């Protein structure tokens, strides 16, 4: 990390303001590709200080609608089953959505209005079909893996 100033001395761009940040906790690329940062709240605009986005306390269920938020847009997605990804990835990637956006985007519960997690990776999806009496699998795009709010907390 010593030669990467964006990693050793991170900065956060919020509402057009470039604010220095401090690393509170950092995962590894192989395990949880996410870092928890802290900023000086006094540097935020008042309009942002009044907003509160709580962490979801209940796990989302397969089929529930979520909103994937990136700076430029929001998209709707659904929680999907880990049984739609390759068997060897199911233990590592348990929380998935359809239509992954960018790593670092926020995943919010559409009804409860709380943070479900943070997008971390794209994982290949599989489609299972029976052909001539045999179970066959084919590639079926990508799912988005997100680090759940409980892990972030």
C-alpha cells in the first residue's frame, strides 16, 4: 500500500467537495473487497448532515426489490439465490443481486429505505436445464455480489 496515495491517504468526493478520509477498517481483495472510511462531518454541507440512511437490520430475501445507487444514476434489481452461481462460489458469495453496477455502489432496500450492503464484485451466473435426461449448465450473464450491512456493521 505504500506507493498508492489513493489507498494510503484516501479522499472522498461528496456533493462536489473533496474531503480527506481515514481508513477505519480494511478488507482484503480475496475476502471482503471493501474499506470503511471516516470523514470530518463538519466539512459536509448542512443538507447532507440532515440525511440518515440506516443499515438494514434484517436480511433481504430472494426476490425482494433493491435499489443500486451510483453517483450518476439508480437502477432497480432483485435479490437472487446463490444457487444461480457456480457451486464452488456459493460459500464465498452469499448475497447477490441481478444487474450488478459498479463496485462500491450502495444497495438499498426499496421498501424499508435502509442500506442492504455495498457492491463488491461481479460473479458469473449459471442457467440450469435438463437436456436428454441430464442436468446441463450454461453461462447466463452476471450477478452482483454485495457485502451485507451486518458485515459492514
